[in-house]
């Protein structure tokens, strides 16, 4: 059995990312965006199987960090917020990347990625985070870094571009107002802070969790669903009083919870993770401490989940730009102050990419996704051994219909049983249930009547389970 390590990216016989991209399209996880029109760079569509996996990851995050915590509430804020929101947050002026364009083939790429990828290919490390455009230009020219597409060394000067998507509100063109698609979900939490504390009985410390789409005008290669134009974010703003709560203790608590979620809830190998602290140049000026939980993708260790102590910067900015008091009054002491905040923020798309990469397993000619059973798109698949035997089909269909009340279940009666197993293995279905002739006749000694064959994805072993015990069996295996 071979479980390829993401770090084996330079072994062309074991190109894990290519295998995942191929499997994703073949089995309905992820499709290229707008493919019939030639595609749209950095956009993807989640197919029938992929949308189930992504939703399961989202549900697991929501259950763990919102529903099962007494100090958390949820929010679903608007994608289009008042444009002053993004001025206050600094996104209009500050959400910028440095870009260069190849004069020969007109490929546009982020300057920092161009430089870092160049040195990574030479097994050297180069961090250019926070460097001005002039220094980036100098590094590109001194090292004669060529275009990764056409091989030319003929770049424009490095220039900044804003990542926010602009759109307009209004029917009549002359009366339209410019607005932005949100660049992150966090700002909706800060904007709604007053409504939350006025309408609920929350007391500090407490957090607000939000799941939703964000949009960034990325121009760099996305590495599959790692970096896309639109993406699902799962963000938390955890508010507290810095005079009564130790921020370091809260910070470390969230750090532990994040890593535990990835390793235990999502089933990812701990050896494939690392923490990296932002230096002074990379860290936002208002942040006292920022760290990234990174995963070892096939293209190297990259950010998976960010954790930042943002102090009281955001609420103060929105108070300044809106003119509305966003301070909190302690009901016990009457003290009035602006809370500080710790922010754990993760992209669900990156979580999904990581889960698939980490679960990919080869066992001889067999390929399967060793997903945690509760994350699997289908918890079980039901087969009649032969599709042309009405009695087998009838029993299998009833089992399928009954299981659907509690589980996501696949039905397959095409081809031979081996091909059906192969397809479900690649989808990551933990259990395959087959109705065979022993189900009807009982086998040689008659003891198998009313039972079905249940095959385990990871071991390939099979056991007989009574039909009336299937629900209990699956519950015990999936949600243990």
C-alpha cells in the first residue's frame, strides 16, 4: 500500500496533484469553470460528489466551532456591503498585490510568486514578503528570472493592483454607485457587531462564526482549488476584554483547536503540517501576533489556516468611518470599552484540497480516498449483485431507500461488481453493500438469509450484516 507524500512533488512518476485533478473530474468532485466556453482561469465548479465533500467539511467546521461551543454564535452577512466598509478595513487601499507582465506572451503573474518559485526550483529559499516594487524589480533583473510560460526574459516593471472585485448598484447608469464583492467574510462580522450584542445575551469573551463566499481578483496560477477567484471562507472573530482575559492564553487555545480539527476531525497526518509565524514585514501593522498553519501541498508548504491577534483595530476603524459607537458595556461592572479580537480564518476550498491530497492512497492497481467516514460524500453504496435479477434489485432498492433517510447513499447497478467497487473507492465511500443470492437463499447452511455483504473500503474485507441491523452498523462505524 502506497500513500504518496505531498512533498514528493518532484517525482514525475508520482505527480500527486495531476492524479487528484484527474480523479476530481472523472468522479465528479471538481470541474473546470465554464468549460464549454473554453474555461475561466482560477474558477471551478463542484460536481455532485465534490459538493457533498465540501458541504461535509463546512458542516464539521460549523458543528465543532459554533454549535458545540457555548461561547460562539453564528452569522450570515451580505456579500455586498456598503463600500465604506472596505475603506474602513483598508482593503481599498491595502488589498493589493505586486504584478509583472511578460512583454512577449503577456502572461501576468504575482512578482513574489515568480521570484519564490524561481528559487524553489533551485532548492533555495527566498522570502520577499513586504518588499517594495523596486526591490522586487531588482531581484527579477539580477537573477534574470524568465517567464514560466514562454521562457522570455522581458518583463514590465512591477506594479500594484487591487484584488477587490468592483460592481455597481442602481438601475440608471448615471445614478449607479460603485460597490465591491466582499474580499473576506470577517468585515461583515465587525459591521454586525452592535446588532449581535444588542439582540443576544452574549457576554465577553465570545466569538462570531461565519461561512460564506468571498471574492478576490487573483491573477496568479491557482494550483487547482488552492487559489480561486471565488472561494468559501470559514472565519471566526473572537472578542474579549484584554484587561480580564490573557490574549496569549486565548490565542494558544485557538491554535490548539485549529490543529486538532485538522488532524482529528479531518483525519490529516500531523507530519504534513507546520506552524509559521509572520515576521515584522509580513505581519499587518495592527496585529500583535500572526501565525499560519501550513500544509505540505505538492507545491510546498503553503498557508492553510491563519490565526491573528488583531487587537481593537477593526472595530475602531468602523467606528471612525461610520460614526457609530461599537463599544461594549460590561453588564456586571458597567465598564465601557472596545473589545479586542483574535481571528482564526480558513478557506474551505483549501481544506478540501488538503483532505483529498492526504486521503489519496494507492494499493497496487487500486486507488482509494481514505476519507474520514463522516466526511465521505456517500456513507455507503448499495448494489444488487446482478441488475437483471428483479428480486435482487427489489431488495437492494428498499435498502437504499431506507438508508437514505439517515445517510447520503449511492446506488449503482452498472457493470460488474469489481468496477462498482473501484468507482466507489475513488469516491471514498467507506462501505459498499451488496444484495446477493445468499440474501434470498441463505447460502449453504441457510444462515445468510436476510443478510447482505458489507465491504470495507480501507481493508477490502467483507462481512455479512443482517438487513435490519444495517442502520445501527453504519451509525457505529461512521459516527464513532
